[in-house]
């Protein structure tokens, strides 16, 4: 398996990360990708914000 | 039975409960019934409210069970007619170019938390949630508002974990796109 992944794969894994454990290997791939990619870093922050916003929803 | 003050406090969350129920059930009459049942159960079980969590959180917990009951009774058939479409990933491929890069890279939202206290923002979010496909909205709210674990949702709705993650991914992509367009990058608004 490659260590480098595309934004397409990274975005799917970032979403999955919010819903349960994903393998350590995948988490490493995400972390590496996020260090190199501003767009996915924004995406990851946005998903965390969505979670906070929904918990705050009224 | 609860004291009138408690009833009034429960009732003040009625609008919120109804919005959540409608988003998940997509049927105003059934949603009204579910909210009515929830408020009734809350008043009858008022002594069960310890005050450790907020009243809203407690009511959401009751609503969660009522909605799951409805889904168990009737939700699996017609309401899930479009589930197949909503678990396909193909149309989401269009968000990326052939090398897997974003066609429209997600923007920096700055400090989005400050939007949470703004009524207008919550209205935009409501509108964006209403635009989600029915099953996507139902599953997403079960996860994010009702705070059910993934395994519980799969069990209640009889879907696979792969179906679940595609639906949640679809919901998050659609919602972030809608919020970016309608709020964070909207003309005249500093992000």
C-alpha cells in the first residue's frame, strides 16, 4: 500500500474517522496527507465544526 | 404529574423537537405525533430528569427513542426507497479531478465557531439540512443530533457499515458545500 493518498481518498477517511476507529495505518496516511494539503486540512476542520454545530443545533 | 413550570419549559423546546423530527421523518403529521408523545412522556417522567444534562438534551434522548420506534414500525419500506441512490459514491467522484484533487478546494472558514451564536446562521444551516436527500438527512441526524453510535444506526436501519459511511460522507460533503456557498463565502460576509 502506498503512503501517499489523494484528496478523494483522504476526504473519505477523514469522514470515517468521525464515526469509529479506523486502522492505525490509515490514520498515519491521513496525518501525512494533512501535513501536505491545505484543502483537506480545511475539510477536516469543517467536519469538526459541523459536529459542534449540530450538537448546538436548535 | 409535573408542575406547570416544568411543562412550560418542556414546551419551549417544542419547535426544536419538531424540526429534528421533521428532518428525520419527512412527514409533518407523524412528526407532530412523535413530538406530542415525547412531551407527554417527558411530563409523565419528569422525576427522571435529574438536571445533570440540559433539559434539551434530555428531551432529545426521549425523542430519539420515539423516532426509532416509528422507524421500526414503518420506516424500512417506502421511506427507504431511494437508499440505493444515496449509497452510491459515483456522483461524488465529480468533486475531484482525475488525479483525485478537489475540483473546488474547501476554503478556510476562519473562526467558524463565532457563527454558532447567530440566529441567521442557524437558519442557513436548517435550510441546508432540509436540502439533504431524505435518508441522508435521517441518518446524519441520528448520528450528529441524536448521537447514536454507528453500530446502533446500522442495526436500527438494517444497513451495512459501508452504506452508513457513504451516507454520512455524502451528508457532510453536501452540508459543508451548502454552508460555504450560503454563509462562509457568501458575498458581503467576511469569513
